[in-house]
């Protein structure tokens, strides 16, 4: 079976299982989502949601974070890991938003990736979730792992994986594709112990076979 056909079958099965997928991060505003995605690097969404529940009560705008001492931000996000770098990025990003965009989140990929702590993955998540825009496919650890196991790609580089996936995943499904694979990765295709015997897409997965 060609990879494009395999993708269509996988999307069909996972949509039946999960319905219309949504971002697992909790947020009320585009800026809150941006901060949450920055915090999600090397950290589970569950942990990020625990941290942001308290964090966003204290600070939830670029102005709040820009005026907050760096050490205070560090303490509030410490449990997400790499907290010093993340705090610095959130503070700098907030200052950039105030200085260059009037405190609003810019829409273009180029503008977003020009912000501190924002790479293609973060920009793809924000653009897709907030505006339904897709310049590419979000490749996180789940997407990287599952696409390799399934046999859609044979690569560990997220940028190269994204380019390969953009060739075989219909553009209209770019946003949902990532969400669905992430959900399947959490529910069934668990990193250390993939549960192939109960996996709904095992017939289309090289590893599952």
C-alpha cells in the first residue's frame, strides 16, 4: 500500500476513535496558548496544564510577563523542566510582542518564528489552533515516533519529517493529523510499551505487523 493511501486509512480510523481532535493544552487566549506551547518542550501536556492553571492567574498577558522579574517566572514554571531557558524566552517574547506587535500574536510563520522560544513546531500549533492555518505539520515526539514506527518516514529530524509528511498527508488534514497521532501515542502507542495488540491502526503499521 502506498504511503498516501495508508495515511487516508489511518486518518479515517483515528477520526472514528477520537472525533474532532483538539489541542491538549488548556488556554483562553492566543498568548496563553503560545506560553503553554513554549512550556511544553520536553514536558508533558498534563504537567503544563497543572503549571499554567496557577501561572495564568498571576500573569497571562505580554505586559504581565514583561514586567515580572525573571526569577519569579522561573519559580512559577520550574516543574516543567529547562525552566531558566523557558522563563527567559517567555519574558523576551513578551517584550517583543509589546514592542513590535502591540501585544498581539502575529499570524505569519515568519513573524512567529522571529519570536524568542518559537520554532516551527510552536508556530504550527498556534497558527493551526487559533486561526486554522497550516504552513506545515506539527512534529512533536509522538508524531516523530509514530510516523517512524508506522513506516511513513525513516528519519529522526523533525524538519525533514515534516517535509516528508507534507508530501503524503492531504493539506486539509495537516492540523488534524498531528492531533490524532498525538492522541494515539498517549492512549495506545506508548513510547516504552506500545500496545500493538489493541491498536486500531496496527494493520497499517510496519511495527504493528
